[in-house]
C-alpha cells in the first residue's frame, strides 16, 4: 500500500520547507511518495525542493496552469492507492495519515476526508466543512448575514452552522488545502475539473464524488495549520478575478438545470457586482502591492 502526496506549488519557497518537513514525520511509517508539481514559479521554489528534499518527484510546468491542472498531473504520475492533495502553505500533524486511514477502514463508503483547519494563530477556519453554495447560501455568505446567525443551519448553510466543529460529520464539501481519498475514487470521478484555474474545484469534485454515492467527511481529529494567503490568492487581481470566475463556472455546471433561468441570470449579475465591489475595496492594496514590486525590481514610471 502506498500513499501519494501531491503538492502544487507556485512561488512557495518560504512555505514548502515547513510543509514537507512536517509531512515527512507523518508518512515515515508508510510506503509513500511525495510529488510536487510546480506551476512555473518565478522564485526559487524548485531549487529549494531539489536541494532540501532530493527524494521528491518534482515536475515543472512551463506556465502556471492552475491548481486543478497541476493536481491532475500529479495524480497521473502517482503510484499510490491513496492520494493526499496538500497545499504548500500547510503544516500537518503526525496523525494526518493515521486518522484518515483508520476512518476508512471502518467506513467503506467514504469518498473524501478533510481535516479541521486552523490559521497560524490557531483559529478555526470555517471552510473546513461546507454546504453546497446554492444561490441562497451564497447570498447569506456574501452579505455577511451568516455572522449574525452562526449556528443556523439555514442562514449559515455555507459553513454548516448547524454542526459542531469538534465532531466528525458528513459535509457537502471539504477544502482542497488537504484532501485524502482513494485513488480509484478520484479517477472514477474524473479528477479535478480543469475549467477551474483556482478556487471552486474542490467543491466541484466533492459534489461529483457525493453524486457517486460516497460520503464527504469532516474529520476534526486531524488539525492542519493553513497559512492562508501566503501564495498570493485574493491579494492579486488575478486571484480576485479567478475567484469570481469560478462562481460563474460552478453556477453553470451545477445549478443551470436545477433553477429557473431568471434565478441563474440574477446569480450571475450578483457575482459580477461582487467582483466589482471586491476590486474597488482592494484597489488601494493592489496599488500598494504593485508599487512595492516596482520598487524592488527598480521599475518606475517617469
């Protein structure tokens, strides 16, 4: 039995050492391989991996192909019966393989397992377990109404407000920052949908695996630290754009046949408005970030 750990990197030279360092302690009692797919990093991520972890299988993409494509390539190169998809900006505990394997041995209809995620300060991250982001659930999420009723299974459906984060529960989706599953199930589901560049592909895969009759499981006995935002994400224009583009894709793929045309049109309109508002909110930050990059590289406008 082999465990294949797949990590997709992009400018992750600072985080990758801590991630892999914690991971090797967790997998050392197993037959395992670590596969890193790098999305054409412009820093020294690949050099750090090659010098610090020579036993890792490293594949370099000639351009940034996004998370879904990188993860699928890693899975195609994998030899293991079990796959762990892991973000480079995570730190895993020693039981991060033991606990999922133990759960799988007792629950044969398990499709995907996700852990309890905390940030660098130890605060619980609610995206550890999520409900299907229906138009209503998304509305409550983006208008922040869910914060007024955090324990409501209706208003806070997006983050499964009616469930206890300290207990193992069935979820609609877990996060792609840490996803453990059998390789056969991943392949039967068709892998990640590469129409998504970043964001949304994890929920999409969970929904397809669930439709196959498997359970999506939130397992809080494993606590993973996720240093959110370290790799850019919503701090960049592209990250913001891809986040809202993923909403369009997800709505078309999963809701177009379930909701009326007017509901879908209104949902798309709401997504566009949220995108514009998000850009307006972040203009000062994006400008400051761009100015800092120009200053470091010596590129200034006259």
